[in-house]
């Protein structure tokens, strides 16, 4: 299974929440893990904004890049990601997996 991990999922993992535990399990069972490169900037902003020391932020960003393949985001990938997101939301709504 291939997975793409976004900012929210990484944050949940680092804070050790219940959702973060689910992320950890998915990471452990995935064949390939991808993270959009913009996620690193979003994580750094979040962690620095929370007052974490720079060395802790660097360690966390290193961990993200260590366990996943960083994917540069260009215009075509951004558009395709938006299309896939919309398709997934529509399928989830039809399957009653997501609130309208």
C-alpha cells in the first residue's frame, strides 16, 4: 500500500494522540510513504510557533524525511491532488463514511 502523509497526520503522530497511533500503524504497514515537501515548512511553522527549540524541530523534520519520500509539489501535482481529494470525499460521502 502507498500512502501520502499530510501535515495534520504528522502532527498527530508527534503529539502521540489516538489518531497519531493510527498514523503510526499505517506507516508501519505501508510499502511506500510519501510526504509533500510543503509539509516540512508547515510543520516547522507549527512547532516553532508552539515554542519548541530549533534542534527539536530539526529532529522531527529529519524523522519525517527519514521515514517517507519527500515529493516536490508542482502545478500538475497540485491540481491532480485536488482532483483526487474531491473524488475521495465524494466516495466517502456516498459510502456514509463522512459527514456532508
